[in-house]
């Protein structure tokens, strides 16, 4: 049985063959130094991991730390949005999701 992938899933069919049926691991979009994932089951679980750019030691210089902070905020907003809309909503790009999240956020003057 093939998984029903959300539109943002970049996991190949060959990679999905290693997943347990009913517990598909979807790789989502990358945000700079972070990769997003979702374990799709009765209650989907979203996570993020550091990309290969960070290296084995995991040491970051000051520029990478700034980039990671920005990337982490983008990932958190994306995961919040995906959690609210579920895995089956079609047709929205990551850019559209981030714009919607920014539009809904409260801003002070």
C-alpha cells in the first residue's frame, strides 16, 4: 500500500518502501540549516533536524547561529500551520503558508 503523501513531501517512493505501513515518514521542505519531517500515523508528529551543512561536530559560527535562529522560527511557523490544517490540504506553497502566518500574527506599531 502506497502512502498518501501531503503535497510538500519530497520522500521518494523507493524511500517510502522502508516505512512501516500506516506510519509513513515524510520529508518536508528545508529551511536553511533545518530539514522538516513528519511521522504520519494516527496523530502526525512533526520534527526538524539539522541539515548536513552543520557537519558532524555540530559547531556553528555566529553567522550560522543567526541563520539557524531565523530558520528555526520559519520551521516552527510552518509546523504550526501544518498541524492546524492537517496533512491533506492541497495547493499551498511554503511561501503562502509563511505569508498567512505573518498576516495572522499580531504586530505592534
